[in-house]
């Protein structure tokens, strides 16, 4: 990007910001507006929704849930959900500030999901695939026994049907309320990915904001091709923990998709509006 291009882009962003601020002054109903967490611009919720939940001022990609991701990426009415009847239990009868059973119930009520992943079959520009889509809104997308079981089952279904697999991740890591049972899912899902490899079946990862912990350390980063959504943060431990451990200041873009691309840990970084086409091209090349 040249200096002139940079100034032009900055000028355009300033014009958009002033236009949005003018609209705020004319309509102050707080239910209609939201603030961008990246640039603090006041955004009309309708405009943000129509722009695939991407800030029109700074291009920040807001986190979205599994159902919206399905609607954005896959052919209309092509998604067929599988294994939706698998539900979490409380084998350890875990209690911290409240019981694990209560936390599950609240998360289910909030999201309408049984657990933090939705699995099934779908088509993307006519290419049939098996998919697992994680939802951060369900207990931070944490990976417990149900997530591990559903991810493994959809991979086994892909082997049965000879379909490529797409795993869309958004997670804070393992689910502490299930202790070692949660950690075991790392090995379980990794073994399922290994079976895909043995069968010569394509496995694609789509990393979204944020993907951390046990998911990153298992099926989340084992894809034949790893695609990351623009701006997504990816890692194992959090930035603050790493800085405290090594006692050094990390780069500003550390753990971003762009940083990982620079060091060869992801293959493609894509804007949200281009993801559908990017994934369709990948599956078309491997048919």
C-alpha cells in the first residue's frame, strides 16, 4: 500500500465516521445503535447486520454465532443437522460459584443449542461437505465431552460418505467443569482427524475469533488447509499469561490471523465477505 493509498483509505474512513455520527444525532434511540469495540464508531445495528456483522468504518469482524455462520456460508436450505440429540451431563457434579447443571441450562436457554458445537451435512456452491461449527456464545465455546463426541462422529460420518470435512472453530479452550474428561477430547478428536488422513479425506479448518486452548491444540489446527477469518485471534495460552511467563512485551499483532499467516501457521486469511468463495474454491480443487 502506497502512502497516497493510506491517506485515501483514512480519508474515506473519516467521511464514513462523520456520516454515522450525524445519523446518531438525528436518532438517539439506543436500541438501534451499537458501538464498534475496535474503533468506537457508533453503528446502526441494521447497517451492521446488512454488512455481515463487519464494521463499515474500520473493517472489524464482530463475532457471530453458529446459526448465522451457517446462513452466511452454505447454500440455502442445504444444511442438515446431525447428532443434535447428544446432550451434556454432569458426571463430576461440579460446583463453583454455581452448579455446572445450572450453567448448562442457562447456556442452552441463551443459545437454543444443546452444546457448543453444531454438526451436520451442508453444501457450499454445490459441493457437499460434512461440517462442525462451534458457537462461542455457549459457555465460551468450551470443549467438553459432547463437543468431542459430536466432532468425532461427524468425521466418522464423513469417512462413511466419503465427504470432505470443514471444522469452524471459536473457543476459549477446554471446559474446566468436566476436568480430565474435557482434556481427553483433545486426543479423541485428534485421532479422528488422523483417521481422515488415513482415508485420504480432505480436512479444512476455518479459524474464527477467538480460537484458543484445547481446540487449538487438537482438531482446530490439524487441517490439510487452514483458513483464518480476518482479525481472528488464535493461540493456546492468552497474551497476558505468555507475557508474564517470558517477561517480554509481545508484538501488537501477536496471535492474530495475520501474524500466524506471516509465520506459516495458517495458509489463508480471508475477509468474511470472501469466505464462502474461498472455501468453495478449495473444495472444488480437491474433488
